[in-house]
C-alpha cells in the first residue's frame, strides 16, 4: 500500500516514519514552540507521540501528519486530524484539527496551508463529519487567529478545563473554535 500523502503548492503532509522522532523533536522541542504546551519534553514523549499518531493513522486513516516543505524536504512540524480524546470534556470524540510548526517556519503561511489541506481532506474522505474543532489556551493568539483565518467560529459552550492542569493554571482553560459543514 502506498504511503499516505497530501500535497499542496508548497507542502507535503504524510504519515509518520520511523526516523521522524529526532528531527521532529529538534524542530518542535523548544521553549518558544512549546510555550503553550507545557514546555519542552523528553525524547520518550516524542516516541509516544509517534506511536499514537501511527496507531491513529492505521486505525482511522488520519492523524496529526508530518509536514514537509516540498522545495527542500525540510520537516516543518505536524498538522492534521484526530479524535479529541479528553475524557469529561465537551469536545471528546469530535474531529480535532491541530498543528505545530517549528518557529523558523512561522509567519510564512505554512500552518494555514497545511490546516486547509487537512480540512479539505476531511470534507472529501470523512463527509459524515459535520464539525471540525480546534482548541488552544486563550493566551495563544496566533493559534486562535489561525482558527479565525480558516473560517472557524468561536464556540464558548465547548470551552473546557484541560484535565492535565489544575484549575487556575495558565494552561488549564481551553477555548474552542469550530468549522461546521454548510449544506
């Protein structure tokens, strides 16, 4: 079977490969990139992420895919779709759009291009999905700004406290945006 692949004008979104952990960690595991994600993590975090994403791709046909730049093959980060899995939250089980790119690739439209490709893929290959959601913490303006740029609408009734953080922690409260399929 051919490897999963989505192409845009400048990017390739693809399934994870065994050799992706270290380059991805090098790109994403910085204080700046992980500011809203509870800081840099040990390598085992990225190994586990790789395993979860590979399992999701095999089981569901989608995950947060690896994002590469076509021009030079640079690994920019990840972007894609998964089922939101936070038990006890209003978003559990919803189709979640997510992205994370290395800071060297910010401000160049790559995140929007990759996210739009993931949305387009979902609309074709998962037509039963009436809603795609994305979430972040209120302080992460670039992230929710991208959600708005993608046409997503703020859905405060879906906001939730992330179970990994105590109430009042700067990373506890999450705000949700949604893109609903129009008839």
